[in-house]
């Protein structure tokens, strides 16, 4: 039966790129970037220096919310914002508008700080940096002569007769560069689109299209994101039966998790690092779970893991389990190969 595919991508995608840059043989990176090197008339060493800078910047983006922390306090990031939101709400119940103004101002300050981080790195609004970052990441994700978006579209076409949409909680251009553009490498006029990309929580530069950066207490995100984007996401979730979750934990995205938890008897392909850690955090009883024990499960928050068929593509190595791809999938080539293995099993 044909599948309708919906893709949801989070910050784990950036970790995937970062680890790939760190672990792969530099010769492979230089081979992929040979056309870029020739067009820029630069040396191998200059390319490697640019890649090192890019890796450092992506690593900084992976830890984008590290500034949201307090000394001697364990909560940080959006969890800290949630605690502060609860604190201000309870501080002055007689004047809710005042506490709301404080929360709104805090969210604005956080968004401004995120924008400044992008401006300070090569993932920025600067045209030359923009072209380098997105062209480089797009090229690094190639497998053979094909771009990732082209290979991914082939995967989708195997299992689906429909177009697909990509939703991301990231704020930058990279997901669009990797997933949405497909064209023949020798005849660039033969251009076609992959999936359309929606930045659910805004974009640091394309605010008119995707909205302002949304970084706030998780329970407030749905209110602050673009309403039509959320409705589009909800409709796609409702009508899809194959989901790909690439590097998104959902623990700070209850509005998205709530929609996924409505799904039953569908297929989820999860691309993430460390399967054991993932399930211990999301579904502690998964490893001992049996089909006839469904009623005994105490899972509440991550119902979709219980009620659907799960494939896990692990970007870290671990011991094998039934229904899981167990080899370390740490390159674009291995990732596409793994997706195709799953696709073949679904046809």
C-alpha cells in the first residue's frame, strides 16, 4: 500500500553533520568539494580550514541554548524557560498581564540572542557565508553523484505516490538546502523540487515567510508559532502513515508530540544517536515490551512509540535488536542505504 510521508527534523541533524565532519577521512571531504575548490581557486589546506570553521560553527549551533542557564541550577534551555514561566504566572495572579509581559520580554531577549549567534557564525545572513555554508552542507550530504535530496526523493517515490513535506524546529537554511532542492548535476536546467520545508519555530532571516524565532517555554510554543504552519503540520500528520523523525527528541515540543501521539498502526523511522539512551529517555519499558503486554505499559507521553511500527537508524553503534538497523549509520551514504533497506521491506 502506498504511503504518505511526513518528515520532522530537529537539532540532531546538525549533530549528524558535525560528527560526520569530525569522523570522516578528510580525503573524502576534499573529493566531494573538489568542484568548489576549483571554482574558488583555493588549496586543499584552505578548504580544510574552512571546513574546520564550519564544524565549529555548527557545533555552536548544536548547543544554541547553552546560554540559557543559571549557576548552581540544574535546569537549562527551554526547560528553564518553562520553570520561569510557571514562576511568573504564580508570582502575581492578580495581575496576569504584568506577568505575561515579563514572559514575552524574556522570549524576545532569547530570540535576539539566538539571532546574534547566527550573525557571529558562518551560518549567517552574510551572502558569501550563506552560499558557502549551504552549498557545502548540500555537497557533503551527497552520495555518489546525487544530492541527498535527490536520493531522498527516490526513497519517497519507492514507498509513496505523493509529494512530501519537511517540518523542522531549526531556525536556519540548512534543512532547506539538503532536503528541498533536487536537480540533475550535469544539466542544472532539469530542476525539480524535493519536499517543501517549513520552519515551524521561525527563521532567523526569512521572518516574512516562516515567522520570528520561537524559543520559549515549551507549553507556549504553539501560541507563538505561525498558525497556518501548525495547521499544515497537523493535517499532514493526520493524513500520513509513514513518518521520519530525524534528530528530534520532542521532549520540549509538546504541541508536536501531541499530534504524533494520535497515530496508531503506522510506521515511524527514527534517525537518532544511541538507541538505548533514546528509549530509556522516551520509553523505558520498550526493550522488554511484548505485543501482548500493551495494556500493561505505563507509557503516556510518547504513545506513538507504543502504538506504531518503529524502525531505528542509529548514528551510534550498539548491539542488535529485532526490527532495528544496528550498524553505525554515520555517513550520508549509509543513511540513504538504510532508508532504502527499510523501503524495500515495506514495498
